[in-house]
C-alpha cells in the first residue's frame, strides 16, 4: 500500500490559539496519529508566546509546517 499524504492549506495554525488555528492543528495531529503524513502551509502567526522564536519551517509533533 502506498504512503498516505495530505497537505493542509490554512491561514492560522500552531502556535496560535484561536479556534481557526486549533481546529486545523487538531486535525493534523489526528491524521498523524493515524499514520498519514501531513504537511501544512499557513500564514505567519500573529498571536503566540514571546518566549518562543517562530521559524519559517518547523516540525511540530510530526507535522511539517511551512509559513508564507
């Protein structure tokens, strides 16, 4: 069986905490838990903790995130 992959395109994603960010984040985490590879292309976060640097690309719980 071939490897399953999905690309999620959204404006808001982790680490933002508004509902329009948490819903696609939870979806991606659930897909990863079901052994589906997930890539995300999203906008740059506006609301996040100042204790953390945000990079253009990162891995979060197995999800590859690319910010535009």
